[in-house]
């Protein structure tokens, strides 16, 4: 079994302003650095075999702050990135709600469809997160690892492991700098995407 701590990066200025980040490379702000530092202090003395991080600044900074306290090596994996939000990136939630209302209000159960032009579908995010987690599990079976990633990406992997519905996925996005813990004892199976509307 591999114990995986899924950590959402600390706060950024775009989080604070309610701007869609997606894969835009936004760094932590002062609050985000504090959140990561506080989590790192809580984890001090906890052994992690390794820390895996998205290659985006906000996740990588979070991973580096934690690594200084727990002493674990860091490995970068772009598959741990946030969902690509296409044309929504850089827009506020209110701007997206006004300009793209039908797509914004679409039920998350439509996981095979991107919500915005140039975006990824949730199914694509689930697939790459599961691929990364399975490789990490194979490499660190019997150990504890930490994955520094992003809100929707973390929730997608968490719900997949729990074999839960994706209908309320946004309710499972942790706060900035907060972890979700999963235990992986065998290969994580992908959901049957054919059962979802397209």
C-alpha cells in the first residue's frame, strides 16, 4: 500500500481574485507561502519517501517549502498540472459566468466534454492523474509520498480512488495548502467514461 498525501498548492493572487488559472504559471502570494509553511511545520517529523509536484510554479514552490521541513527528494511531473481551462484562463468567475453561461452551468457529469475552447475535459485530467499515481505507487509501494498539485486535479484523483461520483467534484476541492490522504493498495482503475454523457 502507498499512502499518498494530495496537497493543493498555497494561495495565489489569482485565487484571491477569483480568476481562472488553469495551466497559467502563477506563483504563490504571501498568504500562499504562509499556508505552505504552516503545512510544512505540521508535517515536520513525518517521513515521506518522495515529493512529486506539478511543474507549475505555485505547486513547485509549495513542494519546495514542504521538502525543506521533511527532507524528502522532489520529482517534477507535468501530469500533476491543473486542468487546462483554455480561453477561460485569466478571466474572473463572473466574467466567465456572463460570457459563457451555458458551458459554465453545465453539469460536471459531462466529463468527456471540455467546458471551454482550448480546454481539457475532466476525463483527460483523470486519465493523466491516474497514470501518474499508478507509476508513483509502483515506485513507492509500502511507503508514504506527497503530491503537490492543484484543486480540481486533486479532487479528480481523490474521487477516482474512492470510486465516487464526479457530480459534486467542486465540493471536494480542498482549500489552498490543505491535504487529502488516500491509500493506494493496487492499480487505480479508470472510470468507465462511456457511462457519462457526451
